[in-house]
C-alpha cells in the first residue's frame, strides 16, 4: 500500500495544475545533487575520461561548460552537473565503434540522442556515478570554416511526444587541432583555439560568470525545425 507521503507526491506529480511546478522543483533538487557529486569526484573523472578517450585514438576535446571552467577558472564550474566532451567523427559507424569501445572500458551508455536525417548527435555515459556527454561535431554545407553540433532541450512551455526534444544548431569556429593543458595533476585535451571557441559559444564577455546563461539560447546557437529523439539505452 502506498504511504501517505507517496500519495501526496503522486498527486502533485500527476495533477495538471501542479505538474509543471513539481517538475521544476524536482529538476532543481536533481541539479543540486549532481553538482555536489561533480564537485566531489569531477576532477578524478576528467582524468579518467581523458585516459580512456586517448586510448581510442578519437579526435576529442573537453567542451562547453567543462572547457569554460577549465580555461576561465582552472577548475570545474561549481554549478555544473556533468562533463562535456566534443568528438569529431566521420560517420555513424565510427560513432558506434566509439560507443562500444567506451562500454568495453567500463562506461555505461545511458542515452543516445538523434535527429531524423542526420543521425546520432550526442551520447550520454556514466562512469563512477558521474555523467559525461559526448557531442559529435561535423562539417555541414553552408557553414564554411565551422564545426557543427546539435543540442537538445525541453521547453517548459511546450508539450512533447514520448522521447521528443527541441533542437538547436551550435556553430563553432573550426577546431583544427587540440593542445594539452594542465589539470588535476595531468594534461587534458582542449581546442587549440579555446578562447575563440569560448567567445563564440558564450559571448565576448565569457570571462565574466553569467548565472542566467541558458545553453540553448547562446550566441552561437540557432533554433531548428528538427525534432530530436532520445533513446534510453540503460535504465538506472
């Protein structure tokens, strides 16, 4: 029999009048938990992911909020919840091979994100309880000297079908090579043009923290008509 507390939770979670508020409060609580976990174990996880990806031979670099924290502050951002990686691969077969290699090295594949007509654009993994996301970069016609990836999100004001997401296109300056920078007693890969990338991604004032920043509304993102799809690979 469901306890009184669980009955109350179920009511607020499922009631049309309170469901959005419940989701916001639940998301906020989850963000606090994930941020605390990342602060406690994130450095070790970055080092571990660097080692694993180096062994795959893939072209990769620490990306987005992870890169911002490393370059701007020399540490992971306090409010971040996961580790971001950028990888450039040629096709779906290479993406599949990378995923299988990471799984063989102890990473748990949680989610795959894809767009009809484009293919897989992101994979989300767990290692040691910490989430890391791999965004797959590619070249696209109409975007010379740029690298493209896609980010997905749920607009709280929209209704979605099962496993559907909204999609923005992220246009970055071409990342032709990576360099190694010191972090947590080792060296990790970041774009050679990291400061140019960060200015495009977060704006010219990227060195000034902006707690109101929303990742799908950044200066280098643009809305698309695509519908993103998320596939849950491993239930936790």
